[in-house]
């Protein structure tokens, strides 16, 4: 498996004067990658550009070494795509027929497409329902059919665009579990595009944050969260302001959140806090570390965004 | 709705994923596969289509029984009393039959033809053409509009090129056209050869070729127009009704003009079905046609309606229809 599955260079797409994505230069590693951003950030545009559904205005992209401008059919055969749109498929056909048909679009023979359609539907948990008409399927089941369609031709990369949209909590858990298992058990490269931070956090190890058509941050989720704002929360009985200023004077990064003083983590942070509190005579009622989540990273990034980036 | 088995996550590891190690077929195979699937899906989804095709086959049987019963009578021209050769009878009958596909009233006949008039009075001519038109609309109207309303285009475009999608849709219609138009009339040709008897097949070869060429031309024209309407709306009902009105109403206007005794001139070019009908005469080398048996129109005299105008108009309709589909698929659906 290659170290990088997707490489883009100044990839840009404008819809007339409206920016879809602009100058995206990334090297997406193999494994699970979360593509995170608010609605309208450009996630779907980026994915559709990679699949050749829309042509980029400028820039280049390679998927598994294939150029999307000149070798798009090779790219398509190696990508399984779960579109965001709430498709109702062909309502009066069965799941089995539809998935097998999609396999034939990827060049599988008639016999192989039927066999693999059956396997894929079993894999996503629709084995018993595979001969039912798609019109009778619930939203969760349709999402699983989309996953079966994405899997049926055995792609190397699976791109899931908002796969948990409209799902109830159980369906959401099942879908994320399936996506996770595709990475861990089947060795697939999964790109999960979502505006739901928890979905990305639960299923992937690497995240890219996109907003207004530009990449704002990328990296391993653990590193992103560790580097950003892992903090120690402190609550004192009195002298909150004094402690805040005293900690600041010691060169620590501090701020107030509600009744707590948040102190950015460093190796001796607890020791420093106790020492300072003792010096000014503040009574500590609570001290505890708080791991930052991807949500914290996301929020801080969008706070920073108010100032120009790049 | 039963979803009991999907409420458990135990299934995730129940079936392992089998890697695909086979051979991926080429683009032609994929194109043929999607065309066939889209046609079969139209067949499977509509009971009306099955009934109409069954009805058309029934009329074929009925017509052939009629022809076989009155074979001897038909070999004499009732107007002149002259004998008609079996080849001439074959030609008159099969040509009128295929022209009847695009004519509700059979508004034109070849000037000075030797037809014994049987074909014009047969059940097929002007009778089944309306059913064929309904069938065409039923099959073609949803081919693209359903994809737009069901939002399946996103899946298709992630697997196929846009031109493959377009060719697949035309391919689906082409399969339908061959099953419903070309094959039955080719079969009919041979039934007539057997039924009439004493046919010189070499002499009849041009008629056979015209049967294939003209039915294919009808398929191409219908597909271009119906798919154009299907690509501009997301509702198959609107697409179907618009296509039907476009083909049917224009044809009625031209026919009514003929019946009211008006001069039929270049306005005929606005009627796709009449243009198709006249193109059959042009392709068989007929230069003068009669409108409802009264008004003669010479297509090669350099005055008024000319052969090139008819063939040009037909090409224009086919091209415009095709261009609408292309523009819709590349421009509108691409956003």
C-alpha cells in the first residue's frame, strides 16, 4: 500500500464566481482520514473533483498514482463512493439487482457482480433484505445499500460523504462501526467527510479541517488535540483573579472558563499551580486535567479564522 | 418494516470481505450492461408496457391471419383489375406497415403507386401507431428524469463518464426500439414472404433493407426527442406528456390542414411524424406524394417542399434532441 493515497496540488474549483475549493494542496495518508468542516465548507466539492464528477478549474490531483484529469476511469475503479445526497435509488428494484448493476458499471462480469452484490449486502447487514424492493427500505438501510454499492467492486479507497446523515443513534453507531471495520479488518483506506466531529474522532486517526474551500489544519488527531489545548482546570474558593494574574506572570497560558481557570498543560503544571496558589494564599477546591477534543480544535480554529489564515 | 437483524452489530464480523481478484471488463461491456439494465428495468417496472407490447404482438398475429385469408384477392388491383406481382404486394404491404408506425391517418401515399389499397385499410396502419407512440413515451420518459428525481446520477457519474451515461440511455432506448419495432417488422417481412409465396428474394432485398433502416430511423428519432424531454424535467409524467403532445399534436394539426383542404407547405416540417413518414418515401426513391390522396407534392421539382428540407428537418430534430440531452447531462446535472 502506498504511503499517500491522494496528492493534490493547488486544486481549485469555482462555480462561476462562487468558490467551491481553492488552492488545496494536501497529501492524504493511507488508513482512515477524517475530512472535517462545516456545511458548505467545500468537502463535497473536493470529493466530487477527485471522482471526476466535476472538473477542477485548476490544479492537479493524483489518486493512488493516477492523474484525475487523464486516468479518471482507473481512479473510479479504485474508489468506492457513498454520496451525501439522500438518494432513493431506483425505488422499484431490489437491493440485490441495484448493487449488482453498480458492480457491472465497474466492469465486473454478470456472475461475479451477483456474487459480490450478495456478499456486500451481507457484509453491511442487509443479507436477509437483499431481495426486497428499495422503496420499502428505511433511511438507515438505504445508507447501508450505499455502502454496499461502494464496496461491491472492492475499491482501495472508500469515500464516505456524511454517511450518518439522518440516521438514528443505533444506525449511526452501526454505520460508524462498519466504516471503522473496513479500515481495521479489511485494510481499506477510508475518507470520512463529515461536519460531525464525533464521527470523525471515532472512526479515523488522521483529520483535515476545511473551511471556506481551504484546508485550515491537518494532522494526526492525537497530535492535533495534544498540540492545541490540553488543559488543567482549577477552581479556587477565593482570589480567582489574583491566581490568574500570578500564573500569567509565571509565563503560563491561562484563561477563565466559567468558574474555572484553564491552564495550558506543560510537564510541571500541577506543581506550578499549587506553588503559586500557596504563595498568594488561594484555597484550591478542585484541580483536574481536561483532554482537549477535536471539537476544541475545531472551535479554536474557527476562532482563529476571524484573523486571516495563510 | 422489519429491521430486527440490522439492530445488532454482531453481523459485522459474520461475513468477511472477499477481495476481488478477477478481471475488470472494458468500457464497451459496461456500456452494454448499463443499457440492458436500464431497458430491463423499464420493462419490469411497468405493467402498461408489458400489456402494450403484448397487444402489438396480438395485432401482428391478427393482421397475418387477415393477409393469409385474403391472399388471392389481394393479388388483383381492385381499381384497375390488373394482376399484382407477389413482390409488388409484399413491397406495398410491408412499406405501408412500417410507414403506419409514424402515421395516425396515413396522410400521404405515393403518387401513382400500384397499391391495391389493402394496406391502407388494414388494422395496423393508423391503428397501432398510437399505441407504439404511447409505448415509446412510457419507456423513454423516465429514463433520465427518474435518475434526476431519485438522485442516482451521483452514483452513476462516480462510475461512468458522462458520455457513457448518455450512450447508455440511448442504448437502452435502442434495445427497446429493436425489440418493439425492428425485430417484429423483420419477422413480419419473412412471414409475408412465406404467406404470399412465389417471392423473388433478391428483388425484395431493397424492401428488406428499407424495413430495417426505416425502423431504426424511427427509433433514433423517437429516442432523441423523448430523451430530450426526459432530461429537462425531474418528473417522468411531465416528460412523457410533453413528448407525447409534441409528437401527437403537431401530427394532428398537419392532418387537419389536409382535411380542410388547406395548402400544405413548409409547415409540414414542424411535424416530426410526417417528416419521418415522408423520409421513408424519399429513401425508397418516391419523388411525388399525395396528401390524403388529393394534393400532390413533388419533392424534387425545386418548388415548395423538397426532399432535402425533409431530410434536413429530420436531422435537425435528431440533432437538437441529442444536443439537449448532452447539454443537460454535462451542464445542468454536473453542478
